[in-house]
C-alpha cells in the first residue's frame, strides 16, 4: 500500500526556509499563548489543526487522540477539506493497516501513498471522501503516543519532506497539549472538589435521597459535558430502577424499572467495573430505544456500597462526539464519594425506617396481645401498613372456602378505598392480579404493570389508576387464610423489599386470627358446657317440681286430712300428727328453695324482670331496681343476668355489710348492660375464689365481659355486658 515509517532527521530544522521557520515559531507562540490564557483543550486543538494546515500549506490537518489502548481513535479537531464522516467527536476503530495504526504502533511519522486496496474503517472513509494520500506524525506526551497530527490529499502529492516539519511541530504541540491538559486537570479537579463539597453538604444536612440523587446526576453530567445522567439501583429481581436523573431538557425516568440487557448498566452488572457503550451498532431493543431517544453513547461506573454492588452512575451524550476517554476514571472517582453519601443516607433512612416499623409492629402486637376483636386488628393493620409503606391503597383479604372468591375484610386508602365498596366486599378470584397470584402460589407476588391485568380485581385496580401492586400471604396454622396487598398509582413502582416488609405484618395478622379462632372455640366450648349445665338444672328443677314436690304436697294434704279425723280423746296423737305435718311443710319449703337455686322457674314463667323483682323482695339488703328492658331476652342471657344479681345480693348481705344495693338493667342494640352497686365495705377480689369466679366463667362463655370494681371502703360495682344475639 506504499506505507513508510521514518524518523525525523536530526538537523531538519537547519534546512527549513527562514520564512517558514518564522511562521512555525509564530504559530507555536500563538498556541502557547492560548494555553497560558487557560483556553480549553478543544480550543487549543482546533488552533493546532489550523496552524499546522496554514503554516505547512496543507489542504487539511487533524488532531486525533488514541483511546482504548490504541484500539480506537477519536478525532479531536479538523481544519480544511475533509470527509464528512471524519468530523470532530467521531471515533474510529484501528481495524486495518492504516496510517494512524502504524503511527501508534511505531511511534514514528508515517505516510500512505495509496489507500485503494487498504482494508479497515479509516481507509474506507478516506476512499469515500476521495483522499488517497495521507501522512501523520505522532504526538508524544509524557513518553507515550498520545495521538497523531494527520493530513491528506485527494489529488496533489504530499510534500516529500512533510514528515519532518510535522514531527518538529508535534514536539511543541505535545508541550502545549501537556500544559493544556495540566490546566484542564487542575480546573477539572477544582470543579470536581466543588461538586463533591456541594453533595457532601447535602448529605450532612440530611437531604432526602431523591434530592441527593438528582443533585449527584446534575453535578456529574455537567462535569463530563454530558446531556443527561442517571443514578440507578440494581434490584434483587435483576431489574434496574432509576432513582435519580438530570437532563439538559427534562428527565422523565425516575421510578422506572427496566431490564439491564443491552444497556451500559447491564455491562456494569456483568463486569462489576466501568463500561461504555456506543448505541450506533448495538443490537437489541434497549439500544433501539436509546437511538429513538437520540442517545449516541453512554458511559457508566458502578456504585459499590459497603462491598456490595449497589447500582450505577451513568452519563449519556446525544452528540456524535464521544464522551472523553477519561470519563470512566472521573466517574469512578466521583462514585467513591457518592457511595459514601448513599451509605450514610441509607443508614439514616434505614434506622428511621426500622424505628418506625418497630413502633408500628409494637402497636399492632399490643392490640393482638390484648385480645382485640379481629375486625379491629384487621383495620389497624391495614392502615398501619398503608401509612408505613407510603402506598396509595392497602387491603386485607380472606380467601373463602369455595376456592373461587375473596372477601376484603379491611381496606385503607389515602383518599378513600375505591376497591372494597365496588360490587360489595366479596370478589371473584381469577385472571392476572396480585390476590389471585398469591392464592395460586401460596407465596408473595407483585405486578409492576397493570396494563394487562385481568379478572375482576385486576380490572378494578387498573380502572382506579393502579400501576403496581404487591401482596404477601397470611398463613394461619399451616393453611392459606388470605392476603395482605398494597398498591401504588401509575409511574410509581413499589420498592423491592415491599413483600418482605408485608410479611412482618401478615405474621401478626395470622397470630391474631389464630388467637381469635382459639377464643371462639373456647367460648363455644364454654357455652356448650353452660348450656348443658342449665339444661341439667332445668331438668332437675322440673323433676323436683313435678315429682318430689308434688308428692310432698299430696302427703301433706293426706296428713292434714288424717289429722282432722282424729277423735278429741286422742289429743296427743293429733298433736303428733300436727308436728309431723308442720315438719313436712318445712321440708317442702326447704326443697322449694333448693329447687329455686338450681334453676329459677320464674324465669321461664315470667322473664327476667319479674325474676329480679322476686330476688329483690327476698333480699336481706334493701334493693333499688331500675329495669329498662321489659322485653323477652334469650334464656341464656336471662339466666346469666339472674345469677349475677343473685350472687351480688348474697355477697352484699354476707360480706359487704351494705345498707342498699342498686341494680340497673338496660338493653339496646344487641347488648344487655347490667350494673350492680352497693355501699358496703368493698375489697372484693374475684381472684381469691369468691362466688364471682363461677359467674365470670359463665359470662365469658357467652362472649361477654364482667368488670369488678371494689376499692376498700367504697363499695363494690359490677358492670356486665351480655351480647343479646349469637
């Protein structure tokens, strides 16, 4: 191909014409002046290309830099006629025996007289532009081949001694570049330190993570001259979530999750190191989407927090000019401090979140420990979960035994709960939605997009603007009982740990349900025992009344009849019979009292009101009655109320030394309220084995409550609430 490499002759300067030497020195002074004034590298390189072309009277000149250890070359500046593709910012692979590749390989000036049959990208571009002859000299900076000053010609031959003046020129150009780079490095270092100080100030002030991430992206993008930057986190499920971003126009990707394949984040995830990607020739849907957005290339660096790959900091350019080759190094330097900031922010946020979560769990656990009704626990858990996880809606659903439906037992929403009321609280399972997925798998599930959600629950959620949802199963004693689910609107994905945090609450819900079921079983068992005992009492009372009592009455009448037939002369016999008759009558009265104690027949005959009035008349202590429930009540309720009053009156007479007992009875809605107060000495303690223990068991068997207040010297008060239904 006519390629030659040669060293510049030691005394070439002596043969230069005085005029050209003067022009060259003047050109170099102008370049040096630019550097001294603090001009940017871009401005310096453009001036170098112009000066080379004008001083050496060439059709064009270009300053190029070698990247990726000589595998790529980036065009920095061009002056004069040149192929359109060979523009500043363009990157070229050194994939053939081109002039540029030979300069890098040999470190010497090289020319190529004919590019006709030379393979490679650069040779092809030269031929397309009509440039067949090229020459170049290396730019040596700090002992390494930094780049090349090149020129080309379409028809006229290049000067025979061109390599020598190019080499002479590049010596001072290298000095100018080194000085310019040093100046740029100092400026960049100052800018970096200033940016890092601003970020550190945000961290020290405890700025919210969203504000911190946005600030980091803005600082990095402006430092490296990118049009956009994004800070993303690698999710446990392999997806990538954008947590912060900045763009010269607008950044609309915060909160979005995307697959890493075909992205610079994916390369970072694979290699755990800095990477860059050029979307021009990259296959796949991610690269195609990037091209549609106008992205040309991206550079990213990993963010490693406490030894774990946490995420990536990525910058994007929309220009043909590639991002500087040291962008990766600069990003890495920046991400080191960013990682520290994230660790500090996450530590504070994690501690705050942990404290808040523990406080919430304690509140719910306290409700469960106190034996609060399940519906109260369900409502509290749902609201606590919704507020703690900062979601839009939270629901607790119970799977029904038919295996096809779910009942929402509690729901909460920031502005109301739209799901629960629609179509009732019972929903059919099926289709693609969180509740059905949990039911089918028995495991936690999430949906990050409801566009294709189906089934009644999925359609309702989509119509209400739900964009993402997650649910965790409620497992009660080994069986799938229900699901706790949370939802966010469109464009707001749930955090990756949502399911794990939900599990902490579903365990408490399961405990509450198990406790409630155990209590219900215990209450039902007690109720059956009490009912059986009442039925036994009733049968004994009936047997006594219909059997022995009637027999005693008959015997008494017969005895009185026999007594009436005794002759007067048998007065002693008549007196004996009278004594026996009185004893029989006394035995009958005692038996009747026993019968009443076994089961008050008057309850069956007249109801609770008359029975309490009878107790009051027979009480040794005066009783004031205030009865506001004259209607018939269920027998189990009347029996319980009767025995409570009876026991209270007995205690007041035997132990309290009371002067009066007040009994108030009221029935409203589904509750019978009974209050018994005496003015005695107080000090009653059911735990010490008084008769109230048995009454307490009877009342609890009905799912009722008995409250005893008996301060010493201030009387005793019994407050009872009995459910009328159930």
